[in-house]
């Protein structure tokens, strides 16, 4: 249960930023990802704010729990029937 597949990594990037591509000039040219803590561990899913390139995470107790929840979000990334 990892995000080692390039397609999975692109889906997670699209879930966080709204785009599955890095800028043509490279990552250092302006792609800033922000990570914010939402509080103590809970069963809730992480949240992504695409307008701000922000990933909001709960303080999950284990990496396995974190990866599982990110994969759940990645699978549901095309909400509202948008493609």
C-alpha cells in the first residue's frame, strides 16, 4: 500500500493542486505545496484545498493509516462527475 506508481502520484498531485503536472520550468519555479495540521488523530479523511495547493492532515498515529486514507481520497478525486 504505497504511492510508488507514477499514475498514483499524479492522481494525488491532482487531488491537492487541481493539476497532475508540475510546472514546465520545474518544481522550484513556483509549485508550493502547503501542509497544515488539523489536530489529533481521528478517523476523518485528509482535506485538499486546490486553490491554495494545501493538504490538511490529521495527526495520524501511523504511516499505514495515513497512506490508506490518502489512497481513499485519491480514488474519489473526481467528485461531482467532473473529469
